[in-house]
C-alpha cells in the first residue's frame, strides 16, 4: 500500500481519543448484568420508520409514493466513504464514481441536477451537480437515517428533484429532549484495501431543567491509495493506446494499487436547542473538509495551436496528479411550533453555506470554485379541510457561484429560486389519495452574458396524483401520475471550455428550454407471515430532455455539447424477503432484489449543430450531426442480488452478492462495459451493558472475490476500477 497523499493538520489520534472517552463509562459496566437488561438496540423495522422528507407524517409502507429508508444496523452495514455508495444497494439506486472521494446517488437512472441531495430537508449547499469530480458535502457516517424518494420529488423540493431526492437525517439541531441526560455513540474502524482509519463520535444531552438540548459530533478519516485486482487501465483503453502507438500498461501502467486515490475527511457539528411543550428553536454550525485525489488524471496544457487545427504539432506540458481540497462551513436555524389555530404545526428552517473547492495540479493551484448559498423553507400542516389533511410550503434559495482559473469551464453566476406548494391526502375506505401542486420561479444571471448568452428566467409547474388501494391487510396496490418540470442549470446553459475532470471540452446551450416529464408508476406490496414482496414498474416520457451529447469531434479531448430532445425512460424493480427459519439455530432471512432501467432518445434522424471550441482569443469551428434517437449515455446497468442474513443472541451475520449486467445499450460514441459480481459479508457481536448502553464489534468484507469492476456510470471507468478485496473491522459503542 502506498503512503498517504495528504498532510495531516488534524491528527487522527484526536478523533480516536474522543471516541474512546465517549465510550469509557461502558468499561465499568458489569458484563454479567447484560442479560438482566432490556435489549435497547433491537433491529429497526425499516418499513415502520417515520419518513421526514414529507411534511405529512407517514412510514415508508404507508406513503403512496415509493420511498426507501436506511436506519439502525442496516445503515451501519451500508455506511461508506460517499453518500452514493452508502445507498447503492437499495432497489433502483446506484452511485456515480469518480474515485473513492466522490459518489453521488443515481435514482432510477437519473443523477446530477435531477437528484436533490438534502440535509434534513435543505439542500447540501455544495456544487456536486456542477461536475462529476465534486463530492457531496454530507458525511454518511454521522447520519441517523437516510431516505430515498424515488420518482419525481419536485412537488416537495423543486426543479432539482425531478428524478428523486436523498434526504439525510443527522439530528444536528435537536427537536426534542433526550431520554437520558447524556447519550450518544462512537465508532473506531480500520480497513485493509486502503489502510483506512476512521474515528467518529456523537453526543446528545439535555440540561437538568429539560429545556436546553445540545448535540455534538466529529469525524476524522484517512485512507491511502486503494488496492485493485489488476491494472488500473482497462483493456479497451490499453487497445486505444496500442492503436495510437503508445506503450501498453503491461510495461508501465499502474497495477495492484490505484495511484492518487487517497482521501482525508474531517467533519463536525455543534447544535443547541430550546425545547418546550409545544415546539423548539435551535441553531447549529457545522464544517466539512475533505481532500482527495482524482485517479487517472493529470492536466495537460496546450502550449501551441495553429489556426489550421494541426493537432499533430501541438505541444503539451503535463502537470502533476490532480487533487482536490474542499471546505464547507454551514450555519442553520430551525424552529417549530405545534397546535396554532387552524394549523397542526409550523416548521421553519434556514441555512447559509460557504463553500470553497480548490483543484491542485501537482503543487500548483489550478481552478478554485466558490459557492455562497442561502436556503429557507417554511411548512404549515393544516387541519382537515373538506376532509383533506394537507401542508402548505414555501421554499426560497439563492446561490452565488464563481470559478476562478484557466480551466474554469463554467462562468460566474447568481441563481435565485422561489417555490410554493401544497400537498394533501385523504382516505376513502380502503383507498388513500394524495394530490399536490407546486410552482417555481428560477432566475440565472451570469457575469459574461454578452459573450456567452443572455440571463434566463424560467417558470416551472409540477402536479402529482397518487393512490394506494388496501386490497387486504396483507396486500396493497399503488398508482401514481406526475407532471414534473425542471429548469436548466447554469452549467447546462453556459459551459464553455475544457472540463478537465472528464478530459473533454464541454459546451453549454444558452437556448435550452424547460424540460417536462410525465410519469406513470404501478406498484404492489404484499406481506404475510415470514414473506414480504414489493415491486414496481414505471414509465417516464420527457419533452425537451437535456443531456450531454458526445459529438464525435476531438479538439484536445472529446467535444461534448448540452443538447435537448424528447426521451423515454422505462424501468422496473423488485425486492422480496423470506424469514425461512427461526429456531434454535437462530433467525434466518433471505433477501433478493433486482432493478433495470432503460433511457432512450425518442426522435429519429439527425440534426446539425454548429460548434465553436474556444482557444484563447480564437475558436475552432465545427459542424456535428447528432442522432435524435438511440440510447442515452451512462445509464446504470441492470442488477440482481441476494443476501442471506442470520441472527442468534448477540451475533448477527450476512453474506450477499450483486450481479451487475453487461451494459451494451450504449449511446453513440460510448463503449459498453463488462458485467461483474460483487460479494460482501458482515459479522457483528453485540453486548448490552448494565448502564443501558452497548458494545458492538464488527467485521465487514467487500468485493470478496477480488473481481475487476468498472462502473458504467463513471467517467473514469477505463482508468479507475472499483476497489479490490477489502476487510474493515472495528468497534461501536452506544451509550
């Protein structure tokens, strides 16, 4: 294993010592008294967990819309370095991949600006939608609960949630008093595949009077370059190099370890609330700092161009490895009040985020991204009106974005969004209906409007209707119809230059219009005794779908342009479980799941694009013919997986495998990706203590077959495979 790439201004020992001190009272608990205590850490029934992403109370099983929830031991087993990897085993959910430092959720084939990432109902405040190499600034190891809303969530969260939303609940601003004066958890873990060392601690407590409640959390993680089963470079990339007359990776390519894949992350928060009988008011501050390498990337700067496009005579100077230093500071104010006249409750929240992201080329600063954002949200749950329980919501956000550097491919911009929505539900016997409507106004102003394009205003309207039919106590059907709209983002409108993260030239289209999705979904849920089954099929028809098209032109890298055309998405997913034994040998459960999605442009023929690639004070002009039909790029492959779980007394274990199919339904100028199988296993021993807490020792195994796996959704799939076989182990303390 190679040495770590990053310096260590915050020693790992600080986080480890904090975690050990947090758990130290448990060291004096009498082990033989554990059997006399009630087990306070029973497995969580995820179908019964309250979903906080919607203002109308409900569980994942009760809601008419498809929702997945991770909490308890299932969340502990799933937690990973990135939010995308943490939720990637849920049906219909996968992850982007740009090295271990970056992974954003993909929901039913949608990612980027179509999937909103939320911190308890407010946007993360990062710029992870601007570029695929930008990380999400939410630390999954500090989460209490993660909710994935599948299908359009524009009704609740606006334009950026047309494909879904992922809501992370971290409890950083307390809303209720704790059960004991001081409680919390801590974890220490280490891993073999990347020399991981992680320490985290969270504390929650209540004053003697019961009104003042505080929260504290901290995390520190360090990893080195991770192990890979073979060569970093794929056979396809190797063949291209041989075709170009370059030496293959057998002679000089990285093997066994992926260079420049180290990560170091620090995160922490402090929150304080006053809690009364009818409500609460709290404030919190948090930070997130991460440093990570971008595998397979070195920037190349063109030293000379002639106006005749003679690229064979271009000279290049290659810089050192690319790494990213990201820092975010966030301040939040949240409050709530219950039982106020015609309203059941009022909830308000506002967050201000300062974000800076610096890309280094060796020791030199390349590009700096600054993002200053403020977001506010107000929700009023009203009493029944003509039989309808409902909520009125108002959301407002402002973002000031700037990129500085020679390779800043997106101009500075100021964005403002405001939305108003209503959502309501009513039951008619065995039928439960939900209706909703939302209208948003979006504006984007850019500093270089005269050179690149005009400022833009957009109005979007979303409508939703869904129904759940309880055919019997054990069986229900759900049906949903949505009309959702999304406004283009600044990067889709105004990108204009070399995007080094994807090694391509990316060109925006300032004439893009609002995209509209009409979706229909049919789902079922059945459970009886030890059996449980859920399944759904869906169809989404997009008008003016915005996508990044590969033109087939190479000008210092592939030239890609943001285009717009009609598209269709069809998909299905299913999950079933069977508790097939519960006896002296323990409790045995079998879980199987699968999902598939297909995204296609629905037009025919081709259309011509006039393209101008900037080069300093001049441009290279081309005409490209883009197909109006065919597959969309980087669509997640079909999967099928299974898991065997066992629990007896203090022990629990699981063994699972997921088969990712070959993805050969590819777009024009896109290569197919071979299939692969990932096998994982988990083992934990749990001991309750006399003080009401618990210890837990665990061992987790990932990619146990040490298989070469390349995610089709990744721009780095030919340069950076997923990590090889890894074993993580550690201890958790609950108190």
